């Protein structure tokens, strides 16, 4: 059985259409998470890794609800993290990873499309943080594996446009939407976000080594307009070694950091 071990949880990495990957881990580590966040949503959860990282960050403690001191139970129970995936084996594997985690009481996996999930929500429910590592190969040849193709290609299902449309109605007034996507999609992403009343406030550009241009970005949006979004660059490796900035970002999660 393939198991990926983090410092405070483990992820069975066997049935999900998309496995644990650097993009997802960077999103989980770098996206803005606030102590007051209570309702969070992971769209296209896969193994559930990013949702688990969010649970670790927002809870701040590695205990089960059942084991928490009486005066802490209410606070932990009030944190609710939904994670959806249209792929049944992925949603099932995420559910198992959630059950086996220290935060099983606040993590909930749903085998639903985004449209189906939206229709199931009670009126007035909003999310403080919506995050996704969505498909992004819009013009590529479809992969031979149908499940992996659905997970990777926007033409087969989920896209950032769908997520923005959902967030337009379901994001809390002070909430955030966070994506990890290829760097070349920045202009189109920001343009569609503005169409939905959501504005870029922070972007982290990710490059593998110093001599190369960024290939990925973590882009965060809110309802508030920002004249000058925070704009930084993260380099993963230099001269064959992980950079200090990368190790610092992932130190609460990776065993080697």
C-alpha cells in the first residue's frame, strides 16, 4: 500500500486519480489560513492532502475531538472542512485518510461534482476559505487513463471558472479563494475573477531553480480590491539542494524539512 508520511498525518496514496504532489503541498503550506476560519472547502480533493494540511493549520493542535479537553471541544467541533471529488475512489480514499488523521471530527469527504455539492448546501452557508489544485491542461492531449484525464483536463469537468462562479455566491464577505495553477494562466485567472467580483490580493510565483522562470503560481483572491497585491517568488532548489525558503515553508509538514 502506498503511504505518504507527513509529520502529523499519513496519506494513503493508492486509489486517488491524482497522487500527492508538490503543487498541492505548496498550496496547503502557502495559502492564507486564519485562526478564525471555521468553514473551509477543498474542491477536487484527491487524496485529501491539502484539506489535511488546512486542518493542521487551522486547528493548531494534533488531537481528535473525542480526546480534546472539555473547554476545547466546542472550538474544534466548530471547524468544518468539506472536501469534494467527482471521482469515487478519490473521495473514498480521502475519507479514509480523514478518519485516520488527528482531525477526523472536522474533515468531511463528499463524492459529488461541484454543481451537485452546491445544490446540496443549505441557503446562506458561506465559506471562509475555498481552495483547489484544479485541472489545468486545457489544450493538451487527453491522457490515456480516463480517471487521471478527468483530474487533469478542464475540458472534462472542473475549471477555475467553475470555482469562481461557486465562490461568487458562497464565499464569506472576508473570505479567500486560493488556487495553484500554471504561471501562464495568471492574466486569464485574474480577468475571470474580476468578472465574479473577486480580486487578486496575493500571488506566490514558484520556480524550480533560480535560472528558470516561474512555472506555477499560488494565487489568492478576495472580495476586497487591492491596489498592489503581495507578489513574491519561491525557488524550490538551488545547486541540487532545497532552498531555505522552501524548507521553511514546508517544515511543519515534510519529514525532511
